[in-house]
C-alpha cells in the first residue's frame, strides 16, 4: 500500500537564510533515492496559507511518496537522509511535525504516476 510522508519544518530565529537555502537544496536531492516512488518528493517553501497564522510558524514542508512502509523505512534509514537532517536540520530546528499515512485502496490509483488515472 503506498505511503505518503509529510514533514513541516520551523527553524530557530537566528538561523541564517543561507543555511535554510542549503537545507532546501540538499533536501530536494533526496528525491533521487530509489525508495522515493518515481522521484515524487516535493519541498514547499513560503506558505501561501491565508491567514498565515494557520501555518503555525512552519517555514517549509516536504511531501514524498513511497511504495510501501518498507520503502519509507529505507528512506528514513538512508545515509543521505541522515546526513541532511543531522547537518542542516536537527541542530537548528525550533519545531518539526511529521505525519505518514497509508493510502486507502480506493485512492491508490492517484499514486500510480505515469499510469492513466481510473476510478474503476
């Protein structure tokens, strides 16, 4: 069953813009890991939420797709993921919110990228 992985990030106020740019650049490279389904990893930058207060101060978001729970576990355990998070995130984060879920069988067709969507 496909897995959707979502993370929202908030850096401490003293973290430089240069550091954040480097974090985003390196985070986007994770899409090339074989455990990311069809390279579907998206990094969102400035929130367009209105009113902005609903973003709860989170500055960036990541959304990625994985074939199954095993693939998500491989992603989390990869040396590349560990390097990005230990170098650019954990020492500098103010807050982090992660949410992963299995896609319901009736919605799996939406995760079959490159295959025409059918409902039935």
